[in-house]
C-alpha cells in the first residue's frame, strides 16, 4: 500500500470525510500530492493530526511545520512532497482549495507510490 493510500485510510478510520487527493507532481514545485479533507469537530481535527504524525513518523518523513496552529479550523501538515489539509466544514467552503486544485484530482486506483516514481 502506498503512503498516499495509507494516509487516506488513516483519515477514513477517524471518520474524516470528503477526502480528495490531488496529483501535482508534474505541475508544481510545491508538492507532488495535496490531500484535502473535512473534520466535523476540533477534536476530530486533533485526532487526525495525531494519527498522521504517527504514520509519517513510521515512514520517516519529517513534518516541516511542527508548530502550525490549527485553532482556526484549518490544519496544514507539510511533509515536503505531500501536503495534508484537514478543514472544518465552514473553512473548507470558505477557502475553496478544491476549486483551485480540482482539475488535478484522481481516483485512488490511479495513486502511484510517492517513493517509486
């Protein structure tokens, strides 16, 4: 299972919903993949952060923004090639990151392993 699939699975286990994965590998120098998802509460947002940090620590990918404040309802976790966003519903609608990235979404069956390009 690729790291992207494992991230998606970890978020789904926590009932974090509306998970979109965008492949920007050939289109951006910022990141290869951007994950956008929705949490129903700040407690769920915090649980998502803990689960992803644990998963990525095991994968030996360091978090580049460990002091990121998410109290505003938007958690951004920058792992270099992978950026994970977990929003509260109203923040996701307001910032409309999906609208910006929408043309780059793909199905999980098309996910490539980040480490085996």
